[in-house]
C-alpha cells in the first residue's frame, strides 16, 4: 500500500469525503488513488467490477476490503472465487464498518484495496 493512501474523512449522503474532497457515489481505492466505482448496489458487484484489483495482483494487494452498502451481504461466488484464484484475500462488511477499518489498516501500512458501495 502506498504511503499516500487517502483517508476517509466521512461517508454518507451517497458519497464520501477523502482528504477534504467530496466524491459522489461508490468508490474504489487502490494504492494511493481513489476513483469512482460504478457499483451502486450489491447486485451490481461482478468480477468485472473488481478487475482493477485483480489486475494489480497479490504483489500490490494483500486483500480487498469490500463495503457492501448499508447492510453486510456476502458477495457473489464468482467474485469470491476470482479473488481466491488471484491469491487476494477478501473481507466484506457494511460500508460504514469498512470505511472505519480502511483508515485503521492503511495507518498500519497494510497493502489493501477498498471497494465501497456508497450509503
């Protein structure tokens, strides 16, 4: 994980605030870059949606921290299997818990990606 990983200052209102800047909608954070993520509901979560994480590979991403929205839900089997096949771990939970855990883990220097469905 890059030392310049953005911190999540706030979440809610269908978006996030990172380092003081507002981002509307869902968010994918990989390394030190946060980008808009087209997943709006757990039903939208596909293997294609996590393709950037899979492309980064195990050398860059130890695990994917997945915020599933307002409620914790298990992602589709295909998503879980794709990550397993790439050697990338998976932790999934509701988005508020994932946002808080992301900040803690990046402060420890962990190599993770975060995919967070906006709440």
